C-alpha cells in the first residue's frame, strides 16, 4: 500500500432515532496513511449529517440533515460548507429545507451546477442550484414519487434512497425502496427533472432497491436490494438496462436477519463488494463481464455491528468500513486476486455512517 496520505470525511448520526442511537457531534474528518485511519475529529456541528458529497476539487461539502423536523417545520434539510483543502476545516455557507422527511442521500451533478437530494421517508427528489460561492441556491425542481409495494411495514409508500448520475449520458438514477423500482430522470440545463418512463428498472416484489454502482466499462450497473439481500447485475442495451443475473449477498444456508447497505465496484472493475447489516460482513464478488454475472468469493465479518458504508482506498489495497452501531472504523487489507480481506486495524468513531475520500 502507498504511504500517501488521503483525507477522509465521515457522515454520522447525532441524535437517537428509531433505527439508531446517534451520538456524534456532526461531520468528522480523518486521514488514511499507509493503511491506517487516524483518530477522527469533528469539523462541523450539524444534526444527523448521515450522507455527504463533495465537488470534484474537494473545496465544497454538501450534507443531508436527516431529520423529521427542520427549522420548526416538518422535514429534513441540506447543508453546504466551504472546505479548506489544507486544514480540512469546514465553514457553513447555508442550510435549506430539503422539502421531504429524513433525506438519505445527496449528490452534485456532473456539471456542478446543481445539488440533488433524495428524501427517504416521504419519497421525493429535490434539486437546488449551486450559487457562485458554493452555497445552496434556489429550488429548481421537486419530484414526488407515488405508490407502494408488498412489504407491510417498509413499503407502504415511496422511499427514495440514492441519487446516482450515469457517467455516459448524465441520466439520474433514483432507487426507490418503497416502490421496488429504480426511476430514471433527465436533468435539463435549468435544473428540471423529466422521468424516462421507458427506462424504469423494476425488481422482485419486496426486494427493496437501495443503492447502485456503475462499472468502469459503463455497460454494467449493479443494483443492491436491501430487503431481500440480493445483488442484481444489469447490462446497458440502447437507452435501457436489462437484468442479467441476481444472487444473494449471503453465504448459502445463512438465514440470519439481514439488510444490505452499500455496493462498490473495485478500482480495477474485477470485483463488486457489498456490505451486510445483521450478518455484519463485507461480501466480495468476482465479476465476469462476458457472462454478465457475479460469483460470491468471500464474506468477511466486519468486527462490528451495522456496517453502514465502506470505501476502497485510492491505491486499491485497503477497504475501510464504518460500523455504525459499534462506533468503529475498521480497515482491511484487500488482496483482490485472492478475494481476501485481512483485518489490519480500527479506530473509534461515534456512529459512522458515510465514508468519503476527498481531494
């Protein structure tokens, strides 16, 4: 592994909610050097900044405020920060209502003109302009999802869970756990969303689509379903994606309660990695682009509870995991050829949720 130091931002929960006992202060920062994560420190105090994103140069950070009440009104919010790329310190620019309850994901569009927020609880997507100083500007669009699916508790209404841009054409993919559907939108130059109904991706009833990750070939897309713990391989055909393979994220015979959380494609594109919560582990799949399929190779315990997110180090040699309910960030050496994860260390971090390497 390289000894180059890489900055790491950490999203957290700060409050006790129905699904988590949050007790962090806000956004945290750390460094990753020679395979080790330094002790995280708080760099911004904000309520439940559970998901973070940045501009490409790392100068601006955007966080959801995952709440049911924001500025005295029902809903959550989004916050914008200027980041000192040398010290890593964050300066609040502004915070705005997200126009939905419990926002769970936030992303900057490829042109860096807009910031999009997925409101989980109420199932909607909001689009904000980025002002010249990096702050969140006017709302340009708000799209409310409609419908439900078969799970009697988790799917009684829409639950938008992620914003992902197609690197090939800029389309916006939004997995909706409550609808068993991935909705696909076009984002125009004035920040308006138009759904491409012909491009919708549907999954098995009760699967609960949560997160997506593109392969570097831009032909394949991987969809992680939270409720039934499955990984779906999709292949681009014209303007749509079609199913080619579905498999469990758990070893054969395992019947433990489980919910998946994150999916990542390795830097080489040879592997797809998934985090399991309940059966707390990282599953490593080998990807075969000729068969458009994956094969489970390894399921490694994360040595903590509720691994919510993980990232691969920029040099590819390590996997860094945030164990939300154990207050730890754990590092594994990653031997991709052997599909092997070897524990190499951990640090304490209160309620870590989102991990993001930043310039």
